[in-house]
C-alpha cells in the first residue's frame, strides 16, 4: 500500500508538539527522494567547530534490521520500520585530517583564511583538552543530528522513536565497527509510517525543572 504524500511540511512548532515516540510501524517504504531529504536535513545539524563527527548508518536490509533488533532487546520498531538510522560518533574526529571541513568553510565564504588558520590548531588542541570527555562531546553532536532527523521526519509526514535500549558492542557488530574503539553509539532512530497513534505521556510542570538565573528559582510563565 502506498502512502498518501503529505504535500505541505508541518511547521517546526507543530512538528514538535505533534511528535510522539512510535512503537509500531507499517512496512510501507520511504521513497528514495524522501530518504535523501531526511539525510540532508539530518546532516544540516550544527556540530562543535562544524566537525560533523557523526557516522550515520541507514539500516534497511531485512537481515541487518533483524540483527539490529536483536542487539536492541528485540525491540520490534527496528524490524517493522523501513529504515533505522544508527547515530554513531567518532570520538577522535578532531584529531583527523580537517582539510575537507576547512576548505568547505573557505569556499562558502563563511570562514576567512585567518579563521581557518586558527581552527587548524584550535580544533586538535581543543580535542586534546577534552580527555575522557571526547566521547561525551562527540555524542552531543550525534544526538543533535538525531533530533534534526526526528523533527524533519515528523514535519514530512513520518514518525520516529529515539532508542537507547541496545547493547553497544552488539550494535557495533551489526554495523561492522566492532574493531573501532573510537566509535561510540549515540542513539538509534527507526523511521517510517506509524501503524497506530500514541498519546502524549505528558510533561512535568515548569516548576520541576525550569528555573530562572539559579536552579530552584522557579520560572513562572
Ligand atoms: C534518549 C531516548 C531513548 C529512548 N529509548 C527508547 C527505547 O529504547 N525504546 C522505546 O520504545 N522508547 C524509547 N524512548 C522513548 C521514550 O520512552 C519517550 O520519548 C517518552 O516516553 C516520551 O514520549 P514521547 O516521545 O511520545 O513524547 C527513548 C527516548 C529518548 C529521548
């Protein structure tokens, strides 16, 4: 059964308000054009120094989906949805050759020679000072990209589920990264057409977790 294509993307506030974590998906495919648009909007996300230290694996093959689901406590969203985005993070990206990133910045005119020269030393230096926080910083970038995906998908008529329930080493086995200690798994996001709606489980009043100036000084809207 083919999907009725949503002609108008939802605006951002509507997509945010409407999004739910979907637990059951139809098997309906996502068109290659729509998938490409999702990937483009995902990698439009910002990252520290524009380092783009995510590695995104689109798991579509049926056997790969089954293996990924097995690595995720048999959560069925991954088997049902036509594609699951695995967001991995390269914890050593800042120590790699940054030339493609720096050249692109120059070409677009966003960065001048002085900025690029500064970044050549500042980025590796910053990475070195992070020490054991390198993993945390890389995961931040990957999670921001995943959030772009989730909201873009909602806007374009698709549904998603952020997923943290998996065993990292097993996920790495599935994606072929078991020998790469510098790759961290950040989050999994199945994407597809929802098989059933879900209700919003609700959010706490602002008084629980939104403060002004100092924690504990409640924000009173
Ligand atoms: C980082 C993260 C990890 C999550 N992991 C899972 C998961 O493994 N399986 C699942 O079914 N839902 C998972 N969820 C979905 C949450 O249960 C859901 O976001 C929460 O109940 C709020 O519901 P809503 O997303 O519909 O607003 C996860 C959500 C986040 C943000």
